[in-house]
C-alpha cells in the first residue's frame, strides 16, 4: 500500500520511527549534558542562591563586577560592607573558570577554617584550582592553634608562586585584616595583587560608590 505521495506506507512508518528514535536519543544526550553541567557547577562550591544570580538575566553590573572583569590580577581582595555585590562578583568570576582545564573552587572562610591541611588531596584542591574564591574572610572561627592561618598562608603563597589566581571577599578593613592575619599575608597581597574597597550605600541604594585603598 502506498501513501498519496507514492511512498510505501511501511517505508513512511519506518522513517518516522527512525526520526522519533533520533529525537529521543538527542533529547537523552541533552538531558545528560545538562545533568553533567549542573554537577560540574555544583562541584565548584558556589552557593545555590549566588549561582542562580550569576546565571540569571537580571544580574546587576556593580563596581565589584567591574573589578573582577578586569581580569588583570594574581590576587584580588574585594572589601567593604555587606550589600556591595562582592560575593556575586566573585561567584561570577569563579564560574568563568570552567573554560579552563582545572575546575575552579569557591570556599567560605568558615569552611576553610575546617580544612584538613594534613590531607594532601584536600590541600591540592586549594592549591591547584584554576581559580579560587575565599568568601567572607574574617567570618571564620579564628582558632588559637593557628591551623586556619597556616592553611591561608600556604594557600596564598603557593598560588601566587605558581600563578594561580585568587579572589578574596571580606568585610574587614586593611587594619583589622593585618591584625588578624599578619603582615606577611598582607604584604603578599600588596606585592602581587590589589585591595579594592567599596564604600557607600548597599546595593539596595540608588547609587554605588567605590573607593580604592592601597595596602599600607
């Protein structure tokens, strides 16, 4: 039996079946690719709410975002009060690292304070990440045994020596930062990067200001 166009019905049925199978296969591959991409993004460590912001269409172009987009630093400290867009900018910058060979890493200072510096695999995650964000430095528990300071010092020193870039966000002033973490770490930032302080109203205000501060 032939269809009106002269093509046998069984041939038409077969072709339609093949097209349906190809479409199903492509849809399956697309779902797998989306799942893999989601898993890869989750492995970076960016909090869900910030990942949603940087992947959304309404992300604001703040001064902090302008700083990370300059992309001309070995280490960059985004400092200032809450509501300045520091973490959003740092999250966006980290996400761009997926284009590079190694997976970027985003860690809060609280999580870093629990990092096992005697675990070589864990330390390699910090040291070898193509891009590293340390978020909210100063909010961690500052242990009296100095474990956190040891991890922070090794991470910054090693990454700078091997030209792996790092972004730090903090609400601390330069003076408090120096008192808490020492002159050694402050000087490494001064020598190899920059400290950018954001002053003024929060992002809830109408105008965002910026004040550049040079580490003393």
